């Protein structure tokens, strides 16, 4: 399938809508976790800029040291 904005072959529109929705939800969940890490970081060990660049798996340590600890 082609769209007017791209000559690249693309998956079905419904699939792209679902994929886009999944990415938005995933991003929202990660942002929520980062907000909570910062809220419970009493030692001010973490900064938003530092956390936003981490993959989800790399957030495990900050989560253990802040949210889980409290």
C-alpha cells in the first residue's frame, strides 16, 4: 500500500494505527515511571535528562533504588 506522502510500501493503515497507539502507550508508561522515580528520589541522585535517555530495562536500577525502596 502506498500513501500520498511516501512512495515506500507500507503496512495496512489499521496495523499502523495499532502500532502508533502501542508506541504512545509505551511512552506514556515510561514517562509515568520516570516521574515516580524522580518523586521518590530523596537523594536527588537522578535527573530527568539522564532517565529519559535510558532504555526500559536500564530503568530497573533507579526503580529499585527509589520507588521499591519506599
